[in-house]
């Protein structure tokens, strides 16, 4: 993604989401799709201003037909609406903590926006994140929270483990939180 910077993309602000989708379309080999330059407030006409960067190639092609899915994490009204209109999924981070009740409210807002846009919600993914911490008590609390997010409508739960805790904590979180949550959420 030459036009989006060499350091990669950590998150997507609503104004950048259309440019990011264009970059994914370009990487997927969509005819006429390119990467827009820095375009503040690109809006609905961004695709008309896209251009293919000189010398851009699509090698190797993406494994997912049409390119990778785009998950947006906007938490305000505009970000939720943009996720509903353009995203393949939406996530809510564990920091700052946002409980299952607020997750459910924002999920409902996305579903209403999808309906207003005439978009089918089938296949859209709602992802919550839980912090698993470093001990068995923290992992047990994370599992309870993962189940609560599932009841609130999460289709997936991401389990966060601080890297400073090392591989053993990651393995424990996988066994004690991620695997049971995945089995419960389907």
C-alpha cells in the first residue's frame, strides 16, 4: 500500500476508510481501482479520483477473492455509519473498556444504518476484545466477559494479551479464553 505509508496501517479513521477500501480493491486486481493520495474528507466521490500508482503490481494476489475484509473500529455516529455502509466488520477495543451494554447499543446502531443503506447484515462481523491479563483470575474474568459480549451480539471475540507476558501467557489465554469463547460463539 505504497500511498498509505511504509509503516502499515494500525487503524482506520472514518475519512480514510474509502481510500483504504480502494487500496484493497487495487491489491485485489479490480479493474480501474487504484490508490487515492491524501484526500481529506474523500466522501462518496472518492472512487472517481482514484488513480493507479505508476508501476504498481498485484503480486502475489490476495488469498481472499476481492481482497482482505475491512474491519472498521469507529465508535462515534459517523464511524458506526461508515462501518455499516462500507465495512465487512466492526470491532470495539478493550481499551478504553467498553462493556457489553454499550457494545450492544453500537451494534444496534450499525444494524439500523445497514438497513437504512439497504445492506444485508448477513456475514457482517461484530468483534469485541477482552484483555486476558497474566493470571488465572484475569483469564477467568475475560472468559465471563467474552460470553457477555456474545450475548450482546458479538460474532467474534479477540483476546488481548500484553506481549511483555510472553508466550506462556498467550498459550494460557488461548486455552482458557479464546478456545472456549470460540466454541460458544460458533
